[in-house]
C-alpha cells in the first residue's frame, strides 16, 4: 500500500528519443508523423510525456532530432511542458466541435512550414501496426483521413509514406518493447495499484453487494484507467451494457472484475460461492473442468518463460498444457503492456520474436468453454536479466523489496517454481480464488 508514483527521468526521455531516432536511421525515414488522441496516445506520449486530452495532436520528429508539435486550442500550453524540446504550431481543427477557429491555417500549410515538403521518406505512426498475412501492412494508416490527405497534398508526388508504428511497438525491434529500471519503476506503480484494487474487490464480494460498489473499489488514487472497468455479476451485456449497475451479487452467480492502470491490469472471473456444492447444477465440475486447468496453465507460463525464448515457444507451451480445441482460447496467451493495456504481442503461433529483458508482459489466457463460466487471473510481470535486476535493486530498493516479497510468496505459498527471469509487478500474480465467498482458500500447485 501507499506506493508513490515514480516519474520518468530526463535521462530516460532522452534514451527514448535516441531509440526512435536510431530506428529511423536504420530504415532511412526522414521524418515521422506521430498521431495522438486520448485513447490512442501511447506513441506520442512516449516522447512528449503527455497526451492531448480532449483533442487530437501530432508530433513531427525529423531524423536530425528536431521536433514539432501541432496541437489544438486546449493543449497549446502543454508544448512548454513537453519532455523533449518542440516547436509549437496551432491547428484549431484538432479542437472540439464549435470551439474558436482563431489562427486557422490549412493543415497543408502547417506541414509545409514544418518542412515536410522537403522530405522523401515519411513514416506515419498512429497507435497500431498491421500484421495481416495478405495485405501490404506498411500502406495501412490508422490516422484520420483528413490528416493523411493533408500529408499527401503537402509532400512531393514521389514521397514514400509508410506505416512506421513498428518502430515503437514491434516486439522484436520496437523501442517501447523493452524498459529500463526507471521505466519499470514507473509502470510498477500502476500494476501494484491494480492488484490492490482487485484484491479489495475480491474481498468485498458478498451476496447483496452491488456491481457499482465493486466498481468503486476498482478505481484508485484518481489515476487514468487503461480499460473499461468490469464489475459484473450474473448475465453480462444485458441491453449491450458494459458498465457496473445496481445489480446485486447473488449466491451462486458468476462474478467478473477487471481494472487496469498504466503498467498493468488485474482481472478475475469466478463464482460467488463458498464451496462446490453451491455451483450451478450444470457446472458442478467447474473446479476440475475450468479452474484447475487454467491455474495449471498460468503456473506453466510463469515457470517456463525465459529471456531469449521465441514467443512461439511460449504459445506452444500453453497449447500443450491447455489445448485450445478443448478450452477454446484463441488470442495471444501473453502480450506487452505499457501506457496501454495491450501494446502488441510477440507471443503468437510460430513467432520467432525473442522475449527480452525489460519487457513488461501481461499473463492473458482466456478459456471459453460452452456451458461454463469463464475463469481469469490476469496480472502483470516483467522479464529482467541479472544486470537489470541489479540496477532495479540498486536504484529502487523499496521496489526490489516488493519484488522479492512477491517472488517469495509465489514460490513458497503458491508452490509455483517461478522463473528467475520473472519479476512480478503486481501483488496478486497467480493468486486465484475460484470460490469468492471462501476468503481463506486459493489454488496452489502440489
């Protein structure tokens, strides 16, 4: 409890910029145009330290290191707070509808003023890269049409435009795929917070408790949440609703709870029962059919993951211990996180992308078996080699004490032979209570 936020240092921000510039040089990009809005600001924020709340924004980064931000009315003040030096340009088109259009210039004119008309290879960075097996992914752009159109209208006819989000988020080469000790301390704050919230909510589950009561426990310290809060009991998505209501938990109901902050997410799905006798008649074998196999897969994930392992090997491991034909999962059983809950994933079928020291990873295995309530114990960990672990211990001793305590609990209480490469960032890694009304029992390995 009471873990203070850790701010990113000036040295870290310079390191981030240099990583992106190195990627630009390697692929010969003259400039990057990086888009952001409130929901899709991670790549922009990686360099500037902020997102353009309420509005849209662009960061133009040139191979020389020169940076220009184009911002709307309400974010002009943020240019002076940018973590890298920037030149400011005002584009009221990025502002909210009906706000003043003072100082209006065509976006094309702003791009020419920034020198884009002199560039021959430009990377467009939205929030995602595309990974289709059939399409030309470099020609898919997820920036708004009016911005892409203005780029095309203000650059030479022969300019090469490519999606360059991979420079940021690709698991193998992306700058954001690995983190230094300062970044891990920065993101551990959110992972720790999420796990405290999920434990408070789990402990509060009782018959008569409202979804909104649980939902209130899943918010904390005024922090921005990276996912829609889930606090749902009984039948979900009634009238297409995502959000907690005044519906009350009833004994025997399934309960799903999820919260996430920058750096980590915690999620649980289980039953509001005290023992197996209270399970629905058609799910009396829930423990054997769903909960124990899932827990075994989480344990196998934590025991076998290691630095240097190809992501496809981890994927195959989960297929071996929890076959998808039987358990119905189909997404990546693990992915990278940072500002977003899901940044990208090196864990997919036949992936040759190596798992690296400094990666922050979400344990994310989602079984789906017809006729059965799901099961979930998603949490956040990082991979760290001996050198990075030593840096964390030396620079952030209190963080290292928390990591050490979490490791000890996982190994000695839950009996999971945790990989030496794993540093748990949350307090509830692998802590799973399938019967939420029995507060004293959790699954352990034997």
